C-alpha cells in the first residue's frame, strides 16, 4: 500500500453525516487494500477451497452497491453487474477479471449510490427491496451496506497480508 489517504469519520455529527462518513471511510479502505498490486496479485486466492480474492471483493461490492441502492430506490429490475440473476457469489470469480474492469464497475456503482443518497431528502425514504419483497428505509440500506464493507474489509486485511505481507489499517 502506498499510504493511508482516507479521511476519518468525524467524532461528532448528525446521523446522516456519520453514516455517510463511515461508508466513505470503508469504501476508501477497500480501495487502499488493493493499492499497488498487479492484476495477478489482486486475483490471488486466499486458500482452498475458497476462491476469495481482493478483486473478487471489489466485484462483489459493486454488486452490493447496485443491489442496495440502484435496485431498491430506482429500478427493481436493473440487471446485476456480474450475473444474470441476483447471484452475489458469481462476483467472487475474478479469474478472468482485471483491475480496470472491476474498479470501473465498482466506482460507477459507488458514484450512483452516492447520488441516490445525496438526492434523498430523508433517511426515512422508502424503497422496495426486491429480494425480500418489502419496503426498506435509506437508513437501513446505508447501515446494511456499511456492515457489508466492514465485514469484507476484514477479509481484505487477510487477503492483502497473504499477497505481500502488508498489514494494518
């Protein structure tokens, strides 16, 4: 990794400001864990039988962003990024993927999610979660996606250490 360029979340603030800041911090953490690695290193898998890789995590989080922002608040039928069905596991197969392909998709979905959140008047804005067939709030979606990043950034820590021994942050 070339250094920590993340902006830490504020110590005090309103609910939306905190949710937004922590989400941005975790998005930046995933990107930081992938800095300075080649496509081959990003595709390096953890340990059999797992096919998990850093590039697979980036692809997976593109799916998560799309499924929880775009599909909930704009287009319930929007196709997923890496599969014809809602198959989050398909994204983990990064064997033929490149950094450019994966990061372009992920960054586009993050930008789309940011716009949806920014343009939403309230954290109580309701959207339809098509997999559940239920209404959910923007607040719930932001918390859920934040937890997804937190869990997967823990995986990214271990994957990065396995690639080149880099630990921390």
